[in-house]
C-alpha cells in the first residue's frame, strides 16, 4: 500500500513536468520560426544597386490576385481531324503536330504553350500510341530539350516527321492578348495532368530531395510550417532584371515566417535543375519572363508573384499557366499609370525594361500581401486534397 500511495502522490508532479515540457517545446518552435528582426528596416542606402530605377520610391507597386480557369474542355486547347477519332477503337494512335510556322514558334514560352497542350492530349488517350510531329527546331533552350527527352524516355512519345497514316490534332493557340477565351495563354485538360507529370518525373529520380511545402503530415495545428520563398531573377542582359533582389531577400527574411532564397537566373540551367528549384519553392517571386514556363513544377498550394515592368502588364499569359497548374497567381504592377502602349514598338521597348521594387513599398505593399499569402498557404496545406490524376499511360 505505501508503494501505491507514493505513486499517487507523484502523478501530479509528472503531469506538471509534462505540461512544462510541452510548453517549452512550443515556445522553442515559435522562437526559432520567428522573423530574424521584424523591427530592422533596410534603408535605400543599403540597397546593393544604385540604378536610378531603384530610387523611384514614389512609385508604389500594385498587387492584384487573379483567378484563371483550372480546367479546359479538350476542343478548347487542341483542334484538327484527330478529335473526330478520339473514341474510335480502330484508330490506334494519338498524334499531336507542332506548328513550326506559327508566331514565335522558336520562342520558349510559345513552344511550351504547344507542347503542354500536346502532353495533355496524350494523357486523354492512354491506350493509344503517342506520336509527336516535331520538325527540327534550332537553338532550343535546355528546358525544351530536357522536356522533349522526358516525353521520349518517360512517357514513350515517338517523334516523327511525316503526317502520313496518323490521326492528327494540333494545338489551338491564339497569340492575341485581346482574346477573351484564354486561348492566347496556357491550357490543359486539368491540373491533374501537371500533377501526374510531376509525380512521374519524381519517381524516376528517387535521389532528389523531398518537395517543399505540403508534402509532410497535415492537420496538426500545433505545427507551424514555414514556406520557402524563391526570388527567381533574370540576367541583366536578358532584360527585366530585378535590380534589388538581395535587398528584397533581406527584408522578407526579417519580416516573414519563411525561408527566403535568391536564384540569379535560369540561364544555362538544365531541365532537371529548373524542375528541382521549382519543387523547392512554395512562393515564387519573379519578373515576367521565359523562366516562368516551369511553373507547373511548383508544389501544390504554391503561389506565384509575377513582377511586370512599367507600362507592360500581361497577367493573363503566365497567370493562365498558374491556373492550369491549380496554383495561385498574383500580378505585381510596378508602374501605376499608362499600363499598356498602343504600338508594338512601344510595347517591346517597355517589355525590355528592368524592374525594381522600391524599399518602402516592399514594407508597405509586398510584405502585408505575402503575410496573407503565407496564411493562405498554411490553410491550404492543412486542408488540400490531392488532385485527381489521369489514367496511367
């Protein structure tokens, strides 16, 4: 009996110790995850770039969230006689033709507009042999080269240069930004197509690190996940270079519950390197440019912040790709007046301009927007459902 009484007397103490231990763990987690120094502000003199464009602190960028279609009926993104034979059991092939003579067919973003649509078409025909009518295209980027190799090696797409004996469809791409039906942007059948693409590629690379974001256990509100923010820049020679990317990183790291990194550019990066960078990103901040064609490789629940130069504002282009991937899109307009020029020459000149987010505007505009994004991302992580994948091919 005394031994039992001793145990009874010791139980309250054990409970107290357990409560103290749990509280200590929670406080420690919060302390480690807090912003480094929320009261420290980076001044204009600390900006690593002295370009005049970065000193236009009177320009406050406007941030707007856009919602684009997540899915599209098949006839909306491909056309041609092959559609007539979609359910014909006697037709054993599903062939998509690359339009070599279409506008900007040598330009990476427009090349991928066609290829993504063809990929989605092949996924709609899992029992048929997949062919790609692909004429030789010179000077393709590492991303296109790697994606084409993936189509051949992973998805068993055969490349042919003849149209004889094939049931052909070709991408329905309208390059006019005035089109109201989004055919000028990116379209696939559903976000599940991109999820299947990402999952299949990862299965071929078990050595790759785990994806960012929502890939771990969900629903435990005692855990406060930190998103990974990637500032993906462009080379100065490419135009639309973000001048104060390092200052932006310092501010975001000090103000947000997030891990922040800067990637100088994707110039020369292989397809695999670009995919892995995206898979390690929950919130992508990047100027308008071809590097954004890899958006479909971002993890589920990811957000995209696309920064536009002054007088050039086309959120529907990569915004449509973000929507097709089932992700969330925000346009950052750095010039609040005269958003669009009338002539092609004026638009091309505006499109080539570099961009800068004024320091004070980062604190006043971007940081509050990203705080909301982080809360949205955390909520999505706890409640998201896996996208419905297409049938295996």
